[in-house]
């Protein structure tokens, strides 16, 4: 059995949808906070059990019988995420899972200034010490492009801190590839990168956006503190603004620059590029 956590979220839920195309429903289980939100999976024959990273006993029950467990990483900046991930790893080990897969992050290496990297690095270390085969899916940045570009469609300007090349990746592609890994015969040990085929900068995206819209989209580089002050002025908590700033700092330092071929290999096609995603957004 394959057990997926976070299956009522965007990445976990889409992964389960793709698993259902490759694996009999009775060989799929999910561990969710609220089972009522997963009724659509239960109706299709998926085993649904309640379990959260905060409750190790419930987790062990929800992981029972699993050969593989997919741990979708948490992202609550106010929680002890490493402690919660430890609960999940220990529960998978206690359930005698043969392999644990974890949704990590591209660039999860020492020195990366993006703060969540520390949690991913430490969780990968927990996996390495677990005694169970493990795979860390180091996913390329897959959040909405407007999250990092800002309100450029309204302003005509990408006014953000200095950035660097990033292979912005489609979450749907990552979910599909994750299902391929879970359902396939090919084992991946340790960390592997899943990214779009090419890395682009804000300068590149400004040019692409200009072509898509038919009018010039300007790229303006803001000073870090100027940008943080602007975020606070529009209501973003300072702690959150400074956390996001570390992402730009990591990008400009090259921590997200590498684009690899594995995602395309798993999908059997080219993944969506940032330009294609931007075109879809403009057309919407």
C-alpha cells in the first residue's frame, strides 16, 4: 500500500489523483487532518484515515500496512516543523514502511539563506538516520508566479529585490511525477531534483510578459530594505516579509539555478515552462 499525507492539500491531493490512474484504489491510503474533506477519495475506494503530524499515535494507525509513505512537508512558520516531521518519520518507521518519500525543496543545502531550507536539510538528515530507504523530492519553486513577481499586471512593473535564475515549476507536473515515482518500479535513493527544464530571471520574465501583453513590462530592482518596508506598508507582517526576502537572497546567490532533466523523464514529456504558465495567467 502507498499512503499519502496531506491529501486534502493541493500537492498531496493532485498526487493521489494521478496515483488513481496508475494504482488500484484499494492499494492507496491517505492520512488527513479532516476525513470529511477526503470523502471524494473514500467514495472511489481509497483508504482514508485521520492522522496529523501532531498526533504520533494516529499517524501510526493511518500508516499501518504501508509499503511506501509520502510525507508532504509542513510549512507553518510558527510551528516546530522539524519536530512534527520527526513524528512522521518515526511513525512511518514504526509502521514498517519500506520506503519514505519526502517533499523537500530544491537547494536544500547548507548555506542557503532561505530559512525553510534548514528544516528540509534537517528532515533529510532524520530520514538518513531512520534505517529505512528514503527519497527526498527536492521540488523546484512551484508557487503562483505572482507570489514572487508582485502585481506586475496592474502596475506594468516587476518591482522586486534582486533575484537570480530559478526553474519555476508547475505544481501539477510535480504531483504527476511524484505519483510516477510512487507507482513505478524505479527506486530513487536520497535527494533528487524535480524542476522545470530551464531557469529564468525576472529580466527574462519581464521580456516574456512584454511580448504576451503587447506593452512594455519594466523590471525594477528594489533595495532589500525598501522592499521590506513596502511589504509592511501593504499589510504583510514584517516576519513574513523578511522570510520571503531570504528567498530572493537565495535566488540571487544561485541556490535555485540548477535545472535538471528528471522531471521530464518521469513525465515522458516536457514540463510546463515559466513562460507557458505566464501565458496561461495572462489569458485568464
